[in-house]
C-alpha cells in the first residue's frame, strides 16, 4: 500500500517547530503552550483527513477510521508527541503521524476494513512533568485511579487536576480507563532508539517484548553551611552522599549478570546550589530497567540497600519513593506473525528484538494483544537533538504498519 512520505515528512518537520527550545532540539512538555499548540495543529490535520476525534479528560486523543462493522472490537495504533527536554523530533511522533498517514492511506486506497481502526495520541508517555511515564496508557489500562491521577503534582507544585482543566480537558478522569473488550489488537510504530537495526542494516524491527522500567525518587537531607568556614570533620554533605549512590547505581547494572540491565541517575537537584555553600538537600531520580523482572527487581533492592547504608554511615536523612515498578510485557504472537508476513511480502529485511525503552504499548498490552514495529535510529541516537531516521526508513515502517492494521481489521 503506497503511503505519502512527502506529506508525512513535512508534517514531522512542522510538528518539531512546536518546541520550547531552538531547533534542532525539541522540548514539548505536557500541557505546556507548545503541547497545546501541537495538539491544536494535530486536530486540524485529523479533521482535514475527514476522521473523527474524541478526547478524554486527560487529553488522550482517539481518532477513528470507521470500519464496516463498528460493533466489533477495534484495531488501534498510536504513540505520543510529548518530548523530553532537548530531545529530537522522531520519538513518539513517528508513531502518531505515521499512524495518521496509515489511516489516510487506507482511506485513500478506498479500502474498507471490517473493524474500526483507531489512532491514539497518548498523553505524556514521557515522565518529565509528573515523574511518571505513560500517564495516558497507564490510566487507560487501569493502573492509576482517577484520584491518584488528579493528585499528581509537578515540580512547581501544580496539580494535574488544575493543569488538565486549564488545558481544556474537563471530562471526568474516571472515564479514562478502558475495558478489555474495546480492542482486538494494538500495534505501535516507533523509532528503535538504539543501534541494532542500523548495525545489521535492517529495515524493520519486530518487537517481541518490552523491558521492565522502575523509577525511584530519593530525597537526601544533610546539613548546609559555609563552604569555607565549616571544616571537613562532621560534615553532612547531601551531594557527597548522592555521589556515592550514583556510583553504585552504575555498578548495580554492571554487576547484574544481564547484558540488558541499565540504571541511570538522570535528574539531580542540589540545594541551595551555590559554590560556597555545603549542599544540604538533594533530590535525585533513578531509572532502572531490565527485560527480566527478577533481574530488575534485584537491582532495585540492591540500590535501595546502598541508599540506606550510605545515608546511615553519613548521617543523612533520606526518603525513597518508588514512582513506578512496571512489569515487562510479551507481545502478542498472532500480531507478530502478521507483521512478519507483511514485512516478508514487501521484501523488507527485519529481525525480532526486545524494546529496551518503554512505550505506551507496555500498558496497552494489559488491554489487548499488542506488538511494536521499529524503524532504525541513526547511530542509535534518541532523547537528544541528533535523533534521526531517514524518510525512506519511516516510509517502510508506515507501509508495514498500514498493511498490518488492515490485515488485523479484516479479522
Ligand atoms: C521512554 O521514553 C523511555 O524512557 O523509555
Ligand atoms: Mn522518549
Ligand atoms: Mn517514545
């Protein structure tokens, strides 16, 4: 099925202009002015394409291409358009705009699927604003109650309840959760965000499972004071304690025995943050992942023990909040077979792989059989401005997506 890659490429460029930072970097945080403008732009594209739109109270957007038997559970695709600080223009966007292009192509080819085909724009796959990733899909799958959602606060103390309403999303949050009877299948198209497809010179990655992410938020309370006048004995420097913890986070992943283990401290705030002042408080967030739940849980336990030991030895007050401890997911074997047969028919090269990044598909898998299609990332770059996937690679991914959706929607 031909897709209009020029239209799609132009749209990817256009969407990247809704950013809080200068190009080529993209920053688009949930409910920010840029996010709002990008959503308005996307709504126009959907309306231009003659597709119908529904939005829930969190801002998840459902776009529907109607099938001949709308009573059947739908086939869905989708991803996110929020972008972490100073990232690129493809993460999530390829799945949303590529999904839109797939729906438009199916319509333009005059194909009539039996089931509805939906495109879902998931709210805040990135954890940037509220510390919790996959907000939309997590809530759809019933992992977050309406009350828990409403009470989430950002770093400035704003609660989600007020922010979503200011952004125009006023529907009740208890209607965000979906039922397991809604969907027949979900397929997410995404850039790989790693080097494997490029290294092996392959067109398509067929994702068989998604790694299990966990996030810890740690606050350390030491004692501040004058950096010149306070001698070293007896200091309770919160940043030095944090530094010991950071080194052990790296080691926990290196020592786990699994090549898939990763652990990162990507966020640290130091108070009061002056060169001549001993750091009294540190807030840090730790991201810990593996494809095997037991290995990931083992790393989390080790890191928690290290935090306790370091803080006891250094007489530092500590709280550890587990923001999420998600399970990995296995992709649906029947969808994997469909993607594989479409990919083979088209003569595209491919391999099966695990997704080390998480995606909304991780939570959609709790609702229906789910799988993912990856396209290569140049140099494996992602979450940085240099993120790049060539139009010809995106085109292949969207073709495979469109034909997979059609095939699933005919079942
Ligand atoms: C998603 O962006 C992730 O951090 O895997
Ligand atoms: Mn991302
Ligand atoms: Mn993503």
